[in-house]
C-alpha cells in the first residue's frame, strides 16, 4: 500500500513561524550566560507590557477611563493623557517582583522608580517612553513605546541616578513597539536591528525581519512644518531646498515611533530641530532620541543633533532634551550640511561686522 506523499514545508517558513522574540534574543548571545538569561527575561517583560498596552488600545473607544486627559501635567509640563498613566503603570507592574531591574525611569515620572527588593540582583535600569504620540490615541492613529536598557553603575546611594547621565553608547539594548494595524516590536542588542509582529492567536511576537538595513537615501522627509518660522534659518533653507527639488515627499504623523518606523524601512529623514526660543528641542535624549539613535546606527543610518553624533551627546539631567536629525546617512548629512554652512556664514558675517566697527 502506497502512502500519500507528505507535503514539503519550506524550512524558511517553518523557522519564521517558530522564531519567537525570546528565542531570538537568546540566539544573540554566544552562550547561555546569566547575562543572556537576564536580558532575555527583561525583553519578555517588555513584550508583556506591549501586549497589555496593545490590548487596551484596541478597546480604547469601548472602555471608560481610557481616552482623554487626566487634568494633570507631567514633569515635562505637558498635559497627561489617561493612556499615558495606564501605560506607565503597566511597565512598573510587570517589572515588580521580577528581580530583573532596580530602577525604572520614564518621561512620565519626575524621578526614577526604585524597586529595592530587586536591587541586590537586578543591576539593570529600564528607561522608557510608555506612550509616544499619545495625542493620537483619541483619534485612533499610530502610537508607540520606546525603551532602553542600561547597566547600573555604582550604588546610586543618593537616589538621583547620576550614572544614567552618560552617552548613548552606554546602552545595552534599545527598541520600540509600534501599535498600529499590527503590533510590531523592534529591538537591537548591538548586533543588528530585528522586527517582530504580534500574533494574537499565539500571544507571541514572531520574527518578521532580521538585520534591517535602511536605504542610504529616501524620498521621505518628516518634520512638523508648522514650526517653520520658529526654526533657525539653516533648517528653513533645507525645507526650501526639498520644496524646490523633485523626488521628496513629506510624511509627518505626530508620533515619533510611527514616523521613525517608516523611515527605517523606506529611507529618508526625520527631524525635530530646536527653535529660537527652545534651542534644546523637544525630544527627550534618554527616553527617545538615544534609543532610536542606537537602532538607526545598527541599521546603517545616522543620528545627529545637527552638530554632533547623537550617541555622543551627554545629558546634564534625567529629562534633558536634544534636537534630532535621524534617518538615512545621505539625508542626515544633507541636513547637517545646511546647518554647517549657515553657521559658517553667520560667523563670517559677525566677524565682518566686528571688523567694520573696529575700522570706524
């Protein structure tokens, strides 16, 4: 009796279906060390937070106490959304009793949240923006979460977490979660950038793409042009340049994670420059720009403050802000060239003016 031939399942397809986030993180390490176990466990906890937030967002219009503002302002002076509070509480709750991290630092909290019972063994700090682009929640547009993992240095006896005031090169890992038509988890441990999609039927993040590489140039420029007259002339000159040249298209959603994800996959540049009144910009260095800068460099792109490599920037306080220019290498360098050229011309003009006064 002949047995029917078994269907051949492509090996690649089977591997994709089986490669979960936790398995992939462990594969990033050469051996099953305590560090590998810790980082994998932390990633699993972040994934759990993402699943809880994703579920809440999918029901946002059906649940009381989910949409709208709380009536309070955070340490940044911004109005707090109810979803901001929920997401921040989710991150705290999933890391309590975990034994993994000693501190949680969020842009929604004035000071880090300490978990004393974890500190003897959990020598890591999680920095995060629980809901990026929360103004989009009430209108059902993309939002995201951004995270960064750092090793605790010293004892932090004064409770001020001064060891966190270091450059972005000190990050062990970084990533983000994009809540959209599907929930996407993107991370890097300094060995490439990898994306995963949440399969609701399994409750698992499944590998979608490994070693993402950003194109060297892209058509998209993403910036809030409503701030045009508040920028330095260098940024206005760049905007006039892309307006005059074919091949550029503007895309801006008001959610950094969504705009960044588009550029990571398709190329281009996102910029949030400082203004004449706030030259430090709006984007938080520790919670937003440094984590994304790590990702973009791992993907072959570039991140800059406009005048220096972003991962070289050292914050002077926990909630420090910085201008941000991030994306494809050629496009970031083009923006930098406008800033450099304008700064040089401004300096030459001032020197000429001083010379004329001296001559008189």
